C-alpha cells in the first residue's frame, strides 16, 4: 500500500478587495504534497464562489512566492499565494 502524501502548509494572501469576500487578510491551508497551483486555485474558488462570479478571468493578479505561477507548478511547504484584483470591476 502506498503511503499517504505528506501534508504541507500554504499561506494564501488576499488584497483589500478580496478581503471583503473572504473576511480575512490571509489564511493557511494544509494540502497534500504534490498539489499543483491550478488545483489550489480551484479549491480557493470553491471555498469563495463569489470571487470568480464578481471578478472575471484576467481581472486578478496571481503570484506564487512573488512570481507569476504556471498552471501546473507544484506547491511546496511554506509557499505563499497572493491574490489581488488587477482592476476594479463594476
């Protein structure tokens, strides 16, 4: 039997606009080792479905440890994901 993936901690940081939806400036997520950025983003949007409803694709700036992520970039323990609104949507 394969061992379970090791848990890792990821910090998610929201800008002031997104804090109006999330109610927090940041939060820590415990996820399985080997998770990619795109799946983590899906988990965030599943937790806060208002975000993708209010802010269409292209209106958010996404950063992983200060750099633009690739979709399938594998997350590591201690990574920081920053989400901010590129422009305000009416």
